[in-house]
C-alpha cells in the first residue's frame, strides 16, 4: 500500500466491511450470533473461513453440502481467500448448523469473527506435527528395522482430516484431491511402501497448511484496502451518538481529527486534511473545507470537520466499491472457465488411465506387477488438476487487489485479462484529459437585442440545470459579475448531447452551445467566431438571433502527457475523442506535447461509439477512458471502459468495466501494465503446473514411479502457483520506486502550495476543484500548460470566419513532431506541437510558439502560449488566474 499513513492497524477484511456499514442490531435485540453475519431483510449473509477449500473440487462439494439445506438461498465460494459466503434465513438455519454441515466433511469451517481479518496464520495442526515427528523417526529404520512401522503410523496420524474430506466427497460422488490421495496412500501401504505412504500424507498436509498461510497473507491485503468505518457517529448539532445505520441523508455529523469519515457527504464546517488513500490509492492528504466532498472510509487527519451526508451508509462509495470487489472475485475469467471445464474431464480421464494401467497388465498376466501398480498410483496422484485450477483465480485475486490499492477498481478477471491485451487507448477530452474545470476567457454581447446583465442572467439560470463542466464555469462567471441565477424561472429545459442546452426563461427561447446548436436554433445570424488554438467557443441564441458568445478553456490534467507517452512506450496508440470543437482539441493536444496520435473532434455521443468500433476493427482491442457523462455507450462499446474519478457519476461507476478512484490519469498505464503482468503470471502458472505433471509422468515411465515425488510435484506446484501469484501484490523492481518517491514528493509540494493558495482565499480554485478529490491541485508538472488567453487577445488575432461545415466530425492524423519527444514538463514545450515558428529560450522571456496558418480552414492564428509570455502586455489577468501552476516556474505568483 503506498500510503497507509494514519491507518488503524489491523483493519478488517473487506468482506466484513459491509457489516460495519450495516451493523447488526444492538445486543439484546434477538440477534446473538455475534459475528460474521450481515442482514438484508430476512436474509442474512454469513462469512465463513473454510480452510479445507483448496480447488474447484471443493467448491462443488461445499455447494452440494449447503445448497440442499432449507433456508439457504445462495452459496458463494471465494477460493483464493478460502471464504464461503452463505446467504440464509437465520430463522430457518443457524450459522452453527452451516458450520456443522461443513465440518462434518472435514472442511475446517468457522464463522468469521467480528473484527478478525479472515484466515490468519495458524500453527500446523497436531496431525501434521505428529505425522512429521513419526516420519522423521522412521528414517532411522536402517539402524533399527522395526522403526519402519512408524512410517505407517505417520500416515495414520496425519490422515484424519484428509479421510473426513475424502469420505464427504466420495459419498457425494465428487472425485477430489482428498479421494485421490487416500487411494494413493492406501495403495502405497498395500504395496508395503510404508515410507512412501507416510511421506505422501506428510507432504500433502504440510503443503496445504503452507498454502493456507500464503492465502491468508494475500487475503490480509484486503484489510489494507479499506479502513474501519465506525459503527456509531456523532451528530454535529446535538452531540448525540447514533448508530451509523440510522443516519439519514442530510444529517450533519461531526468528524474529529484522527477519525474515519463514517459516511459520504460534503464539508459544511471546519477544515482539515483527509487521507483518501483507502479509496483513491493517492497517498497524499487532500485539504478539505466547505463545500468539498468527503467519502466514507477516508481518514480525517488533523482538524475538525462537520459533514452533511449525501448518501445512506449502505450506499456510500466505499460500500459500493466493496460490493464490486467482492463480485469481481467471484466472477470467473475466460481462461478460468476454460481451465475449469478442461479439468472436469481431466480428472476422470487420468483416473481411468490409472485404472487401466493397473488392470490391463494384471489381466494379461504381466511379470512386474508392483511396478505397474506404482505407475497407476503415480497417475492417480497426478489426476488432481489443483495447481492448474488455482493458476488463474489466485493471480486474478492478487492483481485485482493490487489494482484496488492503486485506486483502480477493476470488475473481474475478464476485464483484467482484456486490459493486458489493449492496443489502442481512446480518451474523452473534457474531464478526462482535461480537468473539466473551465475558466471563462471572455463573454460578449452580440447585437443589441440583449444587455450583458440580462444575457448573463439567462445563461446562468439555464446552465444551473446542466451538469456539463462548462455550466459550472458559466454560472460562476455570472455570479462574479453580480448576477444571481434563478433556475426556478426556467420553465422548460432540454439537453442536446454534443450540442448544448435549451431553456425557456421569461418567455424567451434560449439556446446555449456550440455551432451545432446554432443550426438547431434556426439562428439567422451568420457571424461566427472560431479559430484554431483558441479555447472552446459557445454561442447564445435567443428567439432565433445570436445574442452572445463566450470562450472558455480548460487545462490538461497533471500527468496526462506522461500517461500517453507511457502508453506509447508500451506500444499502445492514443486517440482523443471529443464532442468539443477542433480548436479545443488542438489546444489540448498542444498541451500534451503532441502525444496523441489521432484527434477526433465535434463528435456526437453516437459518433464516439462508431469510432470506438472502428478502432477495434482497425487496431485491435480498445480501451476507452471517459468521465461517463455522455460517453457511456462508447465506454460500453470498448473492450475495456474506464471511468474517471470518484465523483464521476455513480451510475458510470456501476456500468463501466473499471473505475479510476482518483483523477490521476497515470493510473491508466499502470492498470494496463498490471493487466499484462497478470497475463504473464497466469501463463507461467499454467505452464508450471502442466510441466510438473508432464515431468512426473516422464520420470515414472522412463525411470521408475516415485510416488512421493508425484505428490511433491502436485502440492509443490500448487504452492508455487500461489506464491508466484502473490508477487502481483507488489510493484516490480526497485528502480521504479525511486522515481515514484520523487514523483510523490513533487506532488506533495504542489499540494501544499495549492492548499496555501486555497486557504489564502482563492475560493474559485476551491469550488472549481470540488468535483474531483485533489483535482487541480495535485500537480507538479509545472507550466506544462500554456495559460488561458483572454478572449480579447484571442479576438485580436483570430478574426477569420470558418466556413467548414458542422456536419460530420473532423479527423486529424497527427504527424509525430519533435514535440512528441519533447519535455512537456518545461515551459512552453507544449507549444511546439503546432509547428512552432519562434521559440525564444530563457525562462522569463516572452515566448511565441504557436504561429500557424491553416489554409483549408482559412484560419490564422498568431498567439503566444507560455505562462508569462503572453506577448500582449495588456492582459494582466494571465499571471494570476490563467497560470496557477506558474508558481513554481517562470514568474510565478
Ligand atoms: N451545458 C452546456 N453549456 C454550453 N455548451 C454546452 C453545454 N453542453 C454541451 N455544450 C456544447 O456541446 C459541446 C459538446 O459537448 P459534449 O458534452 O458532447 O462534449 P465535451 O464534454 O465538450 O467534450 P468531451 O466529449 O471531450 O467530453 C461542448 O463542447 C459545448 O460546446
Ligand atoms: Zn490439488
């Protein structure tokens, strides 16, 4: 875990988390089970640690044992963490009855205790110890021959748990490892190979124990995933302590320093730093003050905050996340389904082969019958596909856990495997590549139909009803000009995806949006203001006349350029799909240092779907990263759809294939890398388990059948597979770690700078970043972006009119420019993308880096794009507003 700072030690396993979210009724209210259970209506979920679950054979056994019991509705077995989740009606069947049913089959089940972290390290059982001691002593047999009987005693001493399970399986006609081992032990003893019999039992039981330990370690990882949610909360107004379950939406709860935020909400009082690493994987504290959002499960580090709740405890983000993680573990990937269905035939086939190896020579009256029997036993032991069956789920489990820890919620092994095979990454622009925090560069009245204040009133009132990132900026702009929006006056409101919005206010029909909305509004005015390299342009049309225009800009997220370069270094092509104008797309591309290989702009949501389909056909498996606002269909169309951000729409989180829990876009390449590692790990696991079986068979045929070697190969590869899969829990290589540290240190600096500026009263920053945790403040790639130019300035250089049709989208194949390899971290490097004509070096010197002339579109732009190098001396707002990041670079504030 990158940053567990302040996390309470021994936090519970995720599986129990919901229990805290939905605490059981108070003691004395009739619920006496004391743990492991959580209730949903009359049904209750009981979590059991079942140590005897080793591979899919036991899964079937568990299901066969529990499903017939009256009052049991559903049984889920999570093999890697050896957890069985039973949904049952406690009135009809008690927890103890379920445990008894499992233990009768020797499955070593127990109800997970309240607050324990699942399977924990335990000592080897007395059976193993006794078996080991006896076996060891029997090795002295060459000195004292009667000691050889001790080997047989060793087999008997270690066998009971195995026998119980074998019996349970056999009576239900399941052929699992226990049955096979018992037959092998009996066979070896019958042949007089006592040492062999003892060795099989000891090796088998010891390996199982070691495997449990390893799994417990992996499972314990879950505990660091989420922090403890307190079951009780303090109401801020009255100081009353109430159960979390009784907290309603809209209640105000108090969270003191050091406490875990109990419920999702917005800060209404106080300020503090919050550790969100449990949700986002982001290790640096995020400053919080009204009206920023906080999430359940994050830790309030150093101040008092009062939080108005926005969701019920069971609907908090962490609860949803927990349910998704749980579901992800239970879903089986394609590889796993294939292996499972193969193993179904593998075992009976090998058992049949073993039987014929024993019987055919016997019937033919062969000489060396002992050898044939031994060979049959070796085959029998090899009939267990344990390692093969474990090869996928354990690796998937570990990789999903790792992903969750770095703040990427991946829904299942299939998605993980697809991630590893991605060839193209398509990015939505607004809110994904860019921060989705627009600033208004200019707002103009066109014609004489309306006055500025009236125009602002219409626009802000109608935009108050929209959730588009531009809307927030426009509303804020109006407020800054002392115009208060009045959404109640908007009698009709419509959204035109990819175009803009419509509203009726005071009897006026007002359209706000891009050039497409002009066409829709049957606007007669021909005047258009547009150009390459300026920000997005919006128009306001009232009753068919153009009455206003505005320009706004949005900056790329920190790390966006780096993420795309990283993807390219992995051989993945990046493509931008945006509903915004071509100029806005170009501007983002410029900030990215020309890293995108294709830009597609002015897309309607349906165009995005089509393009994703094209990319899939043309370049292979496609990843789509979006904010889920109106790209949900495209996200669904992609092989893997990733939504950005905790605060991204909740629906998007549930429908997308994966969710980035922070706004850190660098997690995208990290997730792809993890997917690739998981694929390699699974392939290696499969290869190792197949090779081990083959080696044993070859040894038996070519030299002589060695039973204990066969057992060792079986259980050894099981263990190997588990241990190898667990390497996925760690970041590979230490060299990376260094750079990561630097990176984090840099972020910390940026954060504290950002916080200082926030606390100093830059309230616009605060509200603007309200949408995303740490959004807009976690940057260190100073001056990566050019400043937003003032609208006036843009006007002074771009006056030519675009005649380009608005039909269809504009595609632009971007040639690899020098800038693509350039250093986007330095000032103005971004500008080179568009064919820099003059670049003067020197930190404080004005730079002119984007002079271009584009004939096709008849647009001429000649503007400057560095933080301080505006070129135009009459734009004082640039330093302060446009380039917040300039604080650590040229001429910062
Ligand atoms: N509420 C709004 N106010 C003003 N203009 C809007 C509004 N909603 C949409 N538009 C206009 O429609 C265009 C397309 O919007 P859309 O939501 O499809 O894409 P986007 O969010 O700009 O970009 P991306 O597709 O990269 O997320 C916007 O660029 C904007 O010009
Ligand atoms: Zn096995």
